[in-house]
C-alpha cells in the first residue's frame, strides 16, 4: 500500500509497503542532474555522487564498505540527466543500521582533498571506458548533436577538462546550493516498520535546514542534424531518431506501445525485419527517453560499413509506415509485453522504490500498477496510429553514424532522409 507523508523540514517521504518480501530499499533523490549544470561545471553531479562514499566524520570509506557487506546489503548511487539517487537495500531486519549508514553518508561526508584528486583519475577511467565502447559512446554523440553543448546535450560524466578543475569548495558550494530540502525526495519500498522509518528520518535528513535553490533548465531545442563521426572500428554504430514526448504526456502509454511494436523485444518489427529476415545486424532496438519537458524516440543499430545505408533506409521506412500499418494483433501483443515487463519489474523493491520516486518527480501523484495496466489497456489502435503520424509528421530525423565512415559518404547514407 502506498503512503506519502512529510518530514519536519517538509521533505516528502514516499512509502510502498510489501510485507510478503524480505528486503527494504530506501532512496534519497535529489532533483538535480547533468542538464542543470553550467558548462564549466559539467560532470559535477556525478563526481559529487562518487565523493559521498569517501568517508564521513565517523566512518572511513573502508568502514562504509565493511559495514554494508556485514549487513549483507547494497549501498550505491547513480546520476542521470535530471536527478541523482543515493540508496541502500538490505534485509528488513537491518533497516535501522542501513538507514543510519545512508543518512551519515548523505549528511556528514567530509570530501578530503586527497580523495578528490584520486577520484578524478577514477572518473577519467570511467570516461575512457565509455569512449572505448562504441555502442555506448554513440548515444553520447547523438545526444550532443541533437540538443547542443549545454543542457540535455551535456554528458552525465562530464569532460576531463571540467573534472580536472573541480575543487572541494566547488563540491561544497554545489551541495549548499542544490542539496536542500526543496530538492529532495525520499522513497522507500519493501518490508519496513513505518514508525521506525519516519523516526529515523526525522532525526537525520528531516533535520536538514538547507532549503535548496530552485533549478533552472535551458529550453531544449531538437535539431535534426546528420553527423558522421569517423573512427577506425570494425562496425558502424547508428543512432536515428525523432523528437519524442515529455515524461508526463497524456500519450505516454501510447508511446510505450508504439515503441514496443517498432523495436523493443525480439518480436518487434526492426528485430524481425533487419536482423532475422535480412541478417544485417546483431543488435538493433528502439527506445524512448522522456524528460520533464521533451523526449527522444530513437533507434540504435550496429552494422558493417557496407550495410549502413540499407539499415538506415529500412529503419526510416518502418518508422514512416507505422501510422498506416500498425495492426490490432501487434497492439495486443505489445500490451501483453508492456504489462508483463511492468509487473515483473515491480517484484523488486529497488524498482518499486524507483517507480514511486519518479512518479512524484514527474507526475506529482501516485499511480498503482493496476491503474497503469488499465491505462495501457485503454490505448486504442487509432491512438497509436495518430501518435505515430504526429511524431513522424515533419520528417525531422536526426542521425549520427560512428565508425569507419567518412564525411564524403554523407550523401549516400542520408539521401533517404530528404
């Protein structure tokens, strides 16, 4: 059962109890991510996330590691474009010490100068690891080409030059500016005792007196650029997409279903047509990334250089034809897939914790799994076709190709987009 209350400092606590399971997951969400960073501080949200685990006033980094392992649990964090999350997951009987550990890290980390310099090298390696994985790196290139150098176009990790410049004062200033009560949400799911949870939170994070500055984001402008980034690779990596929908769009479930039909899963059109029927790729899939104010609907494919043009042409044809060719059978199969994926995912306390936090951030309200399933079931074939027609109406395709391709080949690869 879902419940929402507020701590003494007005931080909302979202709770979804599940007595039948053995674990509990608690997350502290800060509504700040890479899109809200200034260009000269790009990457600071992610870097700061790393630094919270380097020791507190009463615990060393090793103490933190030993303590969570002794509880048989997991403590971690991650940063996205629009939020940063710190979470702990343990057996229900260890909720008290786990909450104490998470709160200590969040409130009392010391950010030693020596660890800041050491962590910069670790993040540099993380950046290099992404750049050495072309199937991951092409998405960063694609995002930058679409949204530009600022806002949504900035990477979560940042660049080596900006990271090199970070100081302890930069981290503390960022915390004081954004890590305040008005930018924080706490989410908890699993087998927990509500009174114990709220009492523990009010003694710790609930006593935080920073308010937090209201964040401001650049208005994103989707640019339908075509970019070829030449690199001596054995395979060409393609990202092709259109402007999508914001997270809270009324058409979001039609979007999920349309994307499922196009390229999510092994029965999807792209997987069957491009991989199974023609054997042109090993990996091809479509995805929709939603933000608070916009979205991106895109396709990724990896293929041999000689097949790039064919893969792009087939993909564009599939997307353009959706509004005319989607069938009732495909829609019904997509509904079953989306419902199954949702219910299976929500068997995890981590996913439950994430689900209720995102609903609060993007919708400002809670939808139960039964309500979501009803909304999925309510999507009609006409709604899906209308959405496909709307998204493809102006043919504003953006394209990034990363691999053994030269600029002079642009005409061959892109003539089908004209």
